[in-house]
C-alpha cells in the first residue's frame, strides 16, 4: 500500500515498529457461499489517503515506454516496455476478474535491492493491466522482476481470478543481484488462506519447471529459491525440509504477535481447533531444526461453514474480541470500551518495552476492499470490488464493478487529500464518524453497525436482483450493460456518502458533550420541548478504578 515514506529495514522487529500494515483474507470457490473467489485487503497506513485508483483500458504503439515511479514515494525508478494493450482496472481488480492484494513482510534486510525498477506497488497495478488469469499474473510479475529488477523488500501477494486463488511470496536477492527468489502455491478449493505482514509459505514441492498453464501444476517457484539460500548460508538441510518463510523471514515476537495473530483471528472465526496455536499467535514461538518455528499455524484451513462476502466484511472488523487480548477490556480502552490504541505500537516504562495489540481492524486504514470474482457471469458483470475507506470496522463496502469507467465522485482520485479536508470526500466523512465513535465507542458503535448492516444488505440484494437481468442484457448490448454497471456503482456510492454524512450529523447531535439526547414529541400547547437527556457518566467499573487510584481525593465530606 502506498505509504509516502521510505522504510529502511534493520530487522523484522524494527519493521514492526513502522506499523505492520495490511491484511489479506482469501476464500476459494468451494469455501464461499455462492461459489465466488474472494480476497480482502486493507491498506493500513497513517500517511495514505483513501481513494479508488483507476486505469482505463488502452492501446499503445509497439515500443512505447512506460515511466515507473516508486509506489510509496513517487521517486522515478526508470522505464519499462509498455504492453500494446492494457485492461480496465478499478482499484485492485481488473475487467477480466483478476484481483491482487499484498502484505509487506520485510524479511532479511540485506536482500533489499535498491537498484531494481519494479517495486511491489507497480508489480500489482502494471500486472493487473496486463493479465487475464491468476496464473498469467504470477508469470508476468516474475518476468518483470527478472527483466527489470525487484526494488522492494519481502512481499506476500494474493493473486486470484474467478476460478483459482494463489498465495505468492517473494524477496529480492540483494544489491546488484537482479530478480527475486519466490514461490507460489495454489490454495486448495474449499479452503481459506490469509497473510498479514509475515511470510507464510513453509515447505513445498520444488518444481524444476514452471508449466504455467498446466492445471495440474499447483506450485511455481524460482529455480534458485533453495540454491540461493544455500549460497547465502541461510540453509544447509535437505531440499524437502526447506521452508521459504522460516529461511527468508525468520520468526520473532513482532512477526507473531503483530502479524500472525490477525491470521489466527480469521482462522479461529471460521474453523475449530485454533486454540492450539494461540500461544504462537501471542508471540510464544518455539524453534527447532534449522532455526525453524515448530508451532506455526497451517498455511490454509477448511472452514466449518461456507463464507459470504458479508462474513468477510465482519472478519475485517475484528479487534481480537473474545480473547484474553480483547482491546476493549483493559484499561487502555478507557471508560467506554474503545478497542483502539494510538501509536506507536510499542512503548516503554522504566526501561521495559511493552506493546499495544495489532488487530485486523485499525484506525489508520486508508482503504480496504473485498474482491468478489464470479465465474458463472460474464467478466464485465462478474468482478466486484467491494471498496471502502477508513477503519474497516466502521466503514461500508460499496460494490464497484471492475468494468466501470466512471469512478464515483466521493471516491475519485483528487477529491481532497490527506491534508485537505472536504465533505465531498468519502474518506473524510467516514473519518468524521469513526473518530467521533472512538470517544464513546460502547454506545456510538452499535448505532454505526446498524446503518452499516442495512447498507450492506441492500447492496447484496440489489446485485442479486440485477445479475440475471444484466447477464441477459450483456448478450445483446454490452455498451448498455456497462452503462448500467456505472449507474449502479455510482448510485451506491452517492447513497453511502449521503447516508454517512447524515449519520455523522445524527450521532454528533445525539452524543455531544457526554450526553445522550433523544427527541421527544412536543406536547400540545408548547412551542418547543427539550429532548430527553441521559447522563450515564463513566460507568461503575470506571468510577471504581478512579476510587482505587485516588482514594478519598474526590470523596464528598459533610461539614
């Protein structure tokens, strides 16, 4: 995700202090309620503005060059050969039902190559403009790195299409050593997978050849993925024992507690038996042969029940509720159960370092999405980017068809920015609501959740109602079909923006100044009548904490 600052990695733990940004959940066809492939992504950066990126489909003369600028900083990196034809891309989903998400894991700092051209952000968005399937996307990414060099640190990509879902991990080979070492694995149908800023692929069946479009091949890898590790003296065991993650991104407390715990929360929500991995998720990892962790979670799990897009919205809103680390329960939550902690992620008292929890939902999210890829529909209709801005727990996922070419104004690039507020921007309106909620979360959030749920339900119902009609229309008039898709996504966006603007006005008038005001009917004979008012204060538990800390300081004493 675009962060607008440069991170220098001295260790994975120091990387954790930079924020441990981004979370991806992946749902295969057989694991979803409707047979769609889904992938979620949260761009969790304090310095990123939430807006919907768009690249229209285009054709270019042969030999056209494309200037590449680093995604995070805007630094010019060089030029690459442009494709003669590119495809329409809406956010992280293209018109051919290909979606790509990512999380940065850093890995071994000496493997960052600052001489390459292709950083992780450009790999995503350039590939989306050029690929028609997940396999083709992985092939294109690896060819771009081999040809032009890889610029970023360790990355995990979710690469999905309407039929397949892949987890794909890579890391550079150090300065002036072009390309990257990498491995990609097809997630078995009927399973779900996740990654959250720590490399997750461990052992795999090494492939001597990447037969890209052979449906029987479910693993791809660079030829030197193991030999390079031997050359660098990271690994000296048998090939069958080689773990990509444990070799190129060794586990530490931060990687488990701040990253893997988000994977654990998702897996725990969809399946049984995750209790045995709880200590690992808390940072209590155990090391065995080759320095590899021995109590790690599986790469993917089979859900007990099939997962819908609304389920994924809910999983993206997790704050470790129901666990001993539930952030709404300790003193840091204040009197009103606020499940957020202001950064930095770690802090120190008397020379001892402590940490806040890093849950899936976090206040600094710029945007998040859930891509839904539906094989039974024409590509123009099948791919939906459920797009949102701000905190995933207090947002609304708005359906943006991946074939639209008119981006809704509230989400359009250039409609405000991180230092320029405008009520015309969805990003700023959602931040008004969420930041007000943080002041009295236990009473304000339920109000938000109700309206959020109503909008999500109405959008899902609207899409279900339109699918068959649009599929019939597409057969005779694709142009009119696209116009209908533009209309639907724009109407949904305008409705969401208007609803959230009104919600802020309602919440602010009801809850300002620590009161809870409820309108009352004006009695006959009155010109006006004051609303009913409650002043619940801080609650018994918090008052008790005040007394325990201050003793008789506030005690009323009769003269």
